[in-house]
């Protein structure tokens, strides 16, 4: 009750700030925006929370980006080429690219950024995706050559991640990355009051051209009902929504437009196979068989989603009917529990974040009820998002209700978790030779048909060994006033196209 009251109070204070403070007084060329979860940090190489990525992608830039069709397009780099043997990848940088401090973006900054990412001491979130990089050459200020230890088909796609953003070499040397936000993106971070508001101003030197608005004032309203109220009152121009219950109300307001697009991000019940009794394959499989995924989807997300296996990208997605125990089978689940020596069940704790996604508590409650039917007594532990992320990264849980980001390619999506070199093994706590071998095969295979076969086998094996229980994908929701034009939603949830919006 205390948590709910605190969040309601924060929402009221924030809404009052929107109505009576800076956001309303901003000029017409400023986009007034709201969301329910704030960034948890400013270091683009370390952030995993969606809320952080959505903010930082407006400030920092990677070498390349993905467009709404998930195709690789220029970022800081204007062009790129693989050598015939696929052992080198060469980028040409945009000579107009500048950091927010006025310094030109050069090959030295790219080299320093990737050196930092590859340094284990950094704790970079996507480090494992770049381990094929053996050395980096900088023949001139606008040319970067990545020399690879082996062919790496998904490397280019992996480089589109915000976690591979280019930061100034001078900031790295000074140890300032994360204490300030100096990127080369379309907006500069002018002010940040954590869990209250951010003020972004347009970067006049952005190599991508002139932005559609002079700035973006973002208010953090933890209660999404307050966000909808602010939209109705026209105190907010644009909002990111996470709660389908609120999002589905937007079409009822004639002055508003709802953008709804399927995303690659997936909801999952993550088990910790390093903790008893989840160390037992039969127990993990029993949990998978006991979960009614459709019921969780319908109850927690109002049916706003689609059942999924591990691979959520259209080119690799499996038919869930072909995956292990995607149709609930309580009899099989009980037998597996008995075979593992847990006929009477056991007790465990599941962690869930209070705000990301906002449906996490509901998901946990439905799962708690379902697992009770096979004797598993599940205690739900709700945490603020920042605390949850820290706990999750340490792998300090029995089970976790999670919403994880997807990728356009399977390798950068799961390499971090399920290969022997993965840097997020603390989160997954599971790897076997089959998973590692299939991932490596998919990494070097260039034939699309063969890659699909490899990752189909990966998909089936991963669901069968059940370190996590994949549930479903949902939708990305944004709402806007009718006079906001130019926003294009993306399957990866990116808000980058806010650089091109205008307010008429």
C-alpha cells in the first residue's frame, strides 16, 4: 500500500509540474512528452533498462542503426564493406559528425569506444557480441577497420545497438562516461532530474540534419493513468505507454492517435538453473509444462500479444506448436516433478519490477496461481526498476518475471546469455555444448536458409532444456496529439524517429 501511495503521489506531483511548470511554458517547437519509467543511468555501454535506452538513443549514436524494417542504415558511419574473406569490416565515418562538445567524431573515438566495450572491467552489456574483433586500425580520421578473428555475419547488426554507441575518447580517458552525456545524436541532455523530468535541446551540429523540434521536455509520470489524463488535457504532445490497459483507451479519445506495433522484446519467466531445485532438468520442464502461456497473456496483457519461443524476429520465429510443452500439460508437469523427487513441490521466490513492464506484478500473480497446482509455493517480491535491474544483473533470484529486448538477428540476441563467452551468464546461469555449438555455427554461416535451420534447432533445444520459460511478445505503444507528425514506430521499440517529428 505504501508503494502504491508513493507512486500516486509522485504521479500527482509530476502531473502538476507538466501543467504548471516548464513543459507548458515551452515554445511551440518543443515537444512535450511523458513516460512512466525514467533512465537508470547515462552510460550507454552499460545500460540494459528499456527506459535508459529510450532516452540515450536520442543523445548518442552507434556506427549504424536499424530502420523500422530492421534493415541496417547509416549512423555515424556513411558506408561499410566486408572484405571478400569476411575477416575485415571497414567503415567510413560522416565527416560532418560532431560530439555535443563541438569536437569532431573521428576514428580514434570509435576505436576508444570499442576498446572500452571489449574491456571486461567496463562491464559493457553487449560485450560478448563483439568478441570477434581482434584489432582495430585507424588509417585516417574518417576510416575505421575492424580486423576479425573469424567471419562474423551478425556483427554489423549487433553494432546498431545503443550499447555500441560511440563516445568521445577524451571522456573515456577522463573517466567521465556516465557522469555526463556527451554524444553526437540529434539532442543534447540539458537537465536531468531522475524520476522527475529530462530536458533535451536540439543539437544544431547533428550530422543527420535539422531536427523537427527545438527540444523535448520529458515528464516522468509513474502512473500511466496520469499520462493519459495529461494527453486528454493536451498538456502532453507525445507519450510512451507500457500498460495495455491504458493504451487501449487511447482510441476512445478523438484528439489522440495510438501507434501500436508488434515488438521483438519478449516476456519470460526466467529460472535460475544454478539454484536447487531448478538445477534439475525435470523441474524446469515441469514448470514449463505447468504454465498456461495464453492464460497469462490474456489475464496480464488483455491478450495484447502473441505466444513466442526464444526467437521473436520474423525471419527466424518458430511455430510454437513445434516447441516443448507450449500446450499446458499438468499431468506431465506433475510426473516430471515426481520423477525429480519433488512430488510435494517446493518454495521459491520470484522477483518482478514495479514499473517495467507495468504488467509484471499481474504476470507474477497468474504464474504463482498456475505453479501452485504442481505444489510450487511462489513468493512474489516486487522491486523498483533500478533495484530489480541490479538484482537481475547479479543473477540473485530463484525466478524472475522479465521483459527483455529483442534483436534483428538471433546471435546478438542470445550470445550474451547462452554461449560460453557470454558476458551475461550470471543472469542466465545456464550453458551447454549444444547451445554454444549452434550459436557459433549460426555466427559464421552466410547462407540464409542454413542459418534459419541452425537457429531453428537452437530455438527447439533452448525451450526443451527450459532455463527460461518464454511466454509472449507484446506491442509498443505510443500516443500523440493529432498535430504531432512524422513519428514512425519500430519493432525494436526505438523512439529515434522523434528526431524527425514536428508539432504543427
